[in-house]
């Protein structure tokens, strides 16, 4: 279900710079990043909670906002140079046990691809959320933004 209308993945400048390093590393192996989601407006966080009130997969905005609302968190995958997604444990926003970072329950190729992405992200200053193989947060924290204006934020 579409929660809000945005095709532009906005990030903090420092987070975007780290992500550029990830992209360079992936390019050396013939891959690139696909970004599904980045900054999420706080109003969208409330709507997402209404649609999926499960704190395993959605941050309860009544108890603090998602790191997506800080502009330093992204949901991503790896694609081949032609844009085709590589095999991963699940598709995006698959709210099941298969989406977590225990890759023992998926096929070997998917586990290796997810582990490869995780390795590169961690090496470049990101940490992953255990419940979603696609979710990464910059280790540098920022305040929550009600209306994120990327040109004005470090």
C-alpha cells in the first residue's frame, strides 16, 4: 500500500556521501544500489503505523519516530548494472521471519548476496536492523525532521 507520494530518496548530506562510497565499491563488482525508501515524513510514519501496527517492522510514532524521519536511514538492495535485482532472502517490505538477518532459512545465493550488502554497508558506516535485511541506518545520528529540506541539512 502506498503511504505517501515521493519518488525522491532524500538523505542527509553525510549519509549520502557514505552511500556514494558504497555505490563505488559495488560498481567495482558490476553492481549498483537500488533505493526503495530514504527520508520518511513524520505524517507518513503515523499513517504507516495505522496500516501496520507491528513494532517488529514499523516504528510506533507515539513512542518515537523511525530513523527514516531523521534522513539517515535507507531501504536498499543490490541490482545488476542493467537494473535487475539480485536474489535476496525476500522482496522489499516482506514482513515475515524470512526478512530478518538470520540467513540460515534462505537459499545460499540469497544469503550470500544479503551478507555481501551488509558487509559493504557496515564497512562504510552503516548499521543494519535485524528484522529487515534491506534496512540500514547511518551510524551518525540526526534529529527527527518534520519537513526535511535536504539542501539545508548536513
